[in-house]
């Protein structure tokens, strides 16, 4: 379980509309409303938010939650996951986590591939590219079952 795996940080894909109303984003919003508050401090609908992130240390001190802005909108009519934004966002998150001294991060298996329509083959290659040779951070890819 991504919430019980012992990682110091959790990464999830967020859209640029400040919603967090479905998938694991909804579960994070319910469990850690401070992550949604961090999301709401960014400008809703701002296209240049793609490839960036917001983050917050949870009130219980368990995690740093990273909202990785790698989809602009939401809906199922087309693929919403933006692969370039995911790569850029994950690189920035990895750098921030190192600056904070985090040594373990987790993210959900199939991140950006369920409701947002991405391809796990592509997303996993992006994750591998960013974290494969990382000597500082162990990354756990966790299955999420709502």
C-alpha cells in the first residue's frame, strides 16, 4: 500500500485544474487535505504549470506529498497524461527530494495510465530514466487499490 509502505514521500499525477477528485488523487485529498491545499495555492488552469509540482509535508509528519502536474485537464475523451511534463516534473521532484534529504519515495503503479489514459510502457520508461541510476533515493512503485 502506497500509504503504508514506509516511504518518506509520495508522488502522484495531478491535473492543472486543482481538482483532485478521482483516482489516487482523491484518496490523497481525503487522507491529507493539506496536499489539496498546496494544489489550490497554484493557479488553476495555468498551462505553464505542466512539468512542475507542488508539495507539502503532511500534518502527521509521515510524508512529503508531491503533486506532479503532468496532465493539464481531466476527462476520458483523450489521453490526458503529458509525457514530457511527467519527465520534467519527476526530475524536479527528484532534485527537491534530495535537497530535503529524502531517501525513499513511492508512486502508484500505472500512474497517469488509468483515468488519464497514459501508456504504462511509456510512463515506466520515464520513471526508469529519472530514477534508474539514482544513488540517493530508493523508489517504490506501489499498487493502489481504492
